C-alpha cells in the first residue's frame, strides 16, 4: 500500500532528526490507491504494517490487510520513507 502520512498536529521539527514521534501521536493518513483518509496513532500504524488488522492496530477502513513486512526481506517486505511528490497525484 502507498500511504501519504502527516502529523495531525503539524508539529514538525525545523531540522531533520531533531525529534522522534511518540507512539500516541495521531497521524493523518491518505491511501494513494483510492484517496480515502484515516486517522491512527503511530503505534497503530506500526502494528498494522507489521501484523495487519488486530485489536492493537485499531479499526481500519482500508481494503488492504497491512502486514507490509510479512515474510521479511526475502518475501519483499519493506517500508520506504519518501518525500511526497504532489505532481503524481
């Protein structure tokens, strides 16, 4: 899945690496395949990406099942942190 993710509070640092997000910070997410929006905490997003849908990942409206890291590197599991390029939307 491709997600466009922003901090809901918008409290970004002025320099890269100046701070890290906490598990309870709320994220605004938009799934690129259908442009639907969801809000989840950092912890819920990580749980969804690793283990998929469960009680710890919260309720997702995405058609995807998560588990982006299932099977590890050998199975092609990966996450990519990439700057958003608005020209491709």
